[in-house]
């Protein structure tokens, strides 16, 4: 039977809070660090995947990044790719030092935007022996232009981010807009997305649905596709043509330097967060990948 423990560990700037899911075994197991979508807290989807992996014999850690959820850190709810990569490295250190984990068998699972951050850490961190990405959002400048309305729209978002950053540095005030809204055109995702707006799915009190405008520049200038040639670990991707930016996934997969596998499945991006059969299919495929590659 899987056990969940609330844990905390230091990162570069703050104490992070997570949930450690432990399988019912006395022997040390492979350790997997798990993270989810941009702006998310661990309860949205990382907990779900971590618990499913523990049910399959892995010790799995989900956690809140600096400035999000139950973790410390300021400013709050700012999507900073580089800060998140640093946090992942500290989460890996926590797992590697835990008595339930065999430090020689460490893996990483990124869902949606965390695919970029887990890939970035894997490119730098030889402790990660295996990488898995589910419904990955993997972008570069070309993909961002296609996703966010072209070069002029990108330039306007970056300008607004720099203005918001200057205001924060001068006053300490953060300009927020909704992450998701069907009625507010300023939202980071100005759409009616049921997963985020439905309280029975992702619209939970722990997730404040706010996006810091000053985060746009770092988000839009982050290049995940360029990471692929630096990743030598065995890498699995589970995705769908109906999910987020499949072209980014194809280009990333083509560029990977190490052993690689990809499963094209069915479903929308949000199905992979909490719906069946997508979650079970993804978890089973990821668990089998880690079983083959973490030995």
C-alpha cells in the first residue's frame, strides 16, 4: 500500500514543500521526481502521477516550486524557468539522500511545461538516469510565435513583462492576470479550459489562477528544443496529435542524443492531467520505461 509523507527540503532561495509517495517495500527503490504544468501546484497533476508511480513500486516526489503553493520563496506565482530548474536539482538531491531511494537509480517525469524543466535539468545533472515526458509542452522562438500570435504579439508581451518587472523592483508590487479565463483577454490562456475552471478538476483553492506579467519574457525566450542534443539519458515521450504543440515534440525527439522512444496516443492536452484512459496509459508506459532504464 502506498504511503504519502509531507516533506520539506531546501532550495537555493527557499524551503520547498512536497509529497513523498512511498511504495510498500522495505528495500530501496528507484526515485522519481515529478512536476506538472506551468503555474501549477503539486495537487493539480504531479501528485496524481507520483502516487500512481508509487503504486507501481517507485518512490516518487511531487513538490511545489519556489513561490508556489506551500513552498516558500518570493515573488509569488512567477513562472521562471531557470528558478524551476534549480528547484528540480534540489529536489533530486533530496531524493538521492532519502533512505527509501537507491541514489544510483534516479529518474524524472515532467508533464506539460515541466517537460522543459526536467529536460533542462537532465541535460546538466548526471544523477538523472532516465527521463520521461507526458503531454510535453516544448517550445522555442518559432513555436512561441505560432502559439502567441506572431512576432509583434511576442514583442508586446516582452515589453509588458519588462515594465512589470521594473514596477516590481521599484515598488514590490506584482502585476497579475488570470492564467485561464474565458472572459478576460489579458489572461495567459484566454480560453474556456474546463480543467482549470472546474473545481472538481484543477480549479482548486490551492491554485490561485494568477500569472505574473513579468514572467512573459523568461517564458517566451526559453528554448527547450535546443536542449535535446545535450540529453543522453534514455528518454520516453507520451503525447497526442491533439495535445499541445506536437511539432515541438517531434523536433525535440529528433534531436535527442541518447536512446529515445515515443508513444503517440489519443486525447487532448488536459486529458493527460486527470482523465482516463490517458493517465493510466501514460503511467503504465512511464513505469515500464523506468523499469527498463533504471537498473
